[in-house]
């Protein structure tokens, strides 16, 4: 294995970045279990600090459960959940460090977090957010369209789906195959000089 890679082809760049959109309208094509498993297999390979992997994932697909989730969303997001074949609840595990003896054996990272518990939540939030982004790009790589969003009642979602309090919801990602006829134009983006420097 080598870490020296060639740039990916232009078609792949278009699919991942140039032509990708956050969709809110989807076709009726279902998202299969096979695709959801493959989605995780790709996304899990993205790097996290100490290899913490605090992201946790609940794929909401059945009509009954989608209705319950939609009822906990803002009015502007209710229909988005109902129109998506699958909505992924991305959460973080507040006990992620319990896995570190096997996931980061080179260092006593579990002991580090037990001695500095104030770092557990910010570490979980930062790295689960990274993992949510990996999920979005893995979805695009598999031909899915992703519509990430906040705008839901975290407390009510957690009470329903994660009642033991260990997992905490972070954001939602609607997943499916976009209805291309209803895609909105891409919003403007800031230019390099407005957001970046090279020193």
C-alpha cells in the first residue's frame, strides 16, 4: 500500500462536489439495506482524533417511525423527512472512550478521557461531526443524495430514540435518490480570499 495517490477522475469530482446538491425531494426508489451497510463501510474509514469514532447512526425508514421523527422536526423540516426514503439520525456516544482499548491500543486513551472528563463531550462533538461529513460524501459516492439538516428537537428525539441517555442526537441527513427536476440552484459560496490565507 502507498499513500501517494493520483488525483481522482473529473467525473468523480463532479459527483462528489461540483454537481452535488442538498436535496429535499426524492424519487420513489428505495434505499436498500445493502446500500446502507456499504455507506457505513466507506464512511467509517474517515479519520478521527485518537480513532475515537464517537458517531452513532440510526437509519429511519419505516413510515411509522418517519412520522414520529417528522413530528419532532421544525415545521419547515417536517415534509423533508416525510419525503425522504431514509433519514439518518447522526448521534454521538457519550461513552465512546470505552472502545479505545481496542480502537487505539497504542496509548491509554481511555484512561486519558477518564482523567479529563471535561474533554469527552467536545471530543465527541467534533469527531462525530467529522463522521457525519464522511457519511455525506460516502452517500454521494454511492449515487445517493444527502440533505443534512438541524431544525429538530434534540431532547424529544433523544427521549424517543435514545432513552438511556448514552447517545445524543447531533443532526439529521435525509438520504435517497434525488428528483433532479426539483433540485434548487446551488447557493453562492465565499471566495478563497474571503475565508483563507496562505502563510
